[in-house]
């Protein structure tokens, strides 16, 4: 899992089915995030969801995808960036 910050957006490069998916994550409102896939280098039939809505639960991340591992990885990227002091660009600014 690789994550980096570019002009106030969180970008997450996630390994999925032996290929990489690039997501851009934005905050919709406090505690609600949207991860939008910008690119997937693998078989299109095996691609993860193009848009995932994420919220932090009590002990884990919850998302609009049944792929809990993917939701957890995206949530980890969000948490790492929040803990480092990252300020989100609102979805409307993207």
C-alpha cells in the first residue's frame, strides 16, 4: 500500500487482484469520505468498485463495498493522513 499527498488530495495506490488501483479520496462531510478510482491496471472484469463511500465505525471502517479488505486499506490511508495533520479538500473542490 502506497499513499501520498498532492495538492490537498489523498491518493491511494491499492493492490487488488495482483494489479494496482489508484483512488483519490475526498471528505464529503465530517467523517464521511469518498474514494474514487482513477485507474486500474488489471483485468477490467476483476476491477474493484469505481466509487466507495467510507465511514469510521467503532472498531473498523465501513464502506459501500463488500470488499472489506479494500475498505480497510482505504481507511488506513485516511487515518495515516489525518494523524499526520492533513487537511482534506472538500469533494466540491476536486
